């Protein structure tokens, strides 16, 4: 076998390896289920370098994922952090960040919500739904797993 024929498989293997190295980081980028990449850094910042995925124009929601744990951060339009929740395996918890940290209802730690309070869906994915209830001008956040019957 001549050296040209021996080099061809090596060249193809090198080209394939380079292609995998270029494509793999893009494939590894976590997504919010709507095609929007989740951030991996910047949690807690007023203007993180990830996309706003809010369904409500009055709020900004930023989705993050790190080490298999998902996080949602809610900011107002001025950038102030209101609430941050973590989610893994159907368990939701509130992180000690934001001005509304004591007004976040989760399936594990439910809070009462006035039945006549106005509300809006701020974020929805296959894993979680986030609503904001306006009670006397103060936001109350309700995080629900879609398979549960949360408010």
C-alpha cells in the first residue's frame, strides 16, 4: 500500500474529529424547550448574557442550566432581580436571591393565593410553569409542575 492511500484515512479521521469538536459545544448547549439556549453563567445579575424567555412583556425571565440543574430568574424591566428558583427531577426550590424571595409558592412550599387576584403566565415549558399573581400591587410567584394541580 502506498503512502498516499495510507494518509487518506488519516486525513478523513482528522477532518471528522475537527468537525465533532466544532459541532459538539453547540449540541451541548442546554435549551429551554423552545429552541432558546439556556445560560450557564450570570445567575443573579441584573442583565445576564442570556435570552429573555418571558411570555409577559412586564417581566424578564432568564433560564439557566448547570450540572443538570435548571434555574429560572425573574427580573423586572429595570433589571432588579425578584425571584430565582431551581428545578431538578420535579423538585422546585427558591434560592435566596431577589426582592420577592418570601413570596414564591412551589409545590413543595405552597403559599396561599387570593382567589380573586389577577395573574399572568410568565414562563412555561414542559418542566415548569411560572405565574405571577398581583395581590395588592405586590407580586406573588407560583411555580408549578405541569402534571400537578397548582394554582
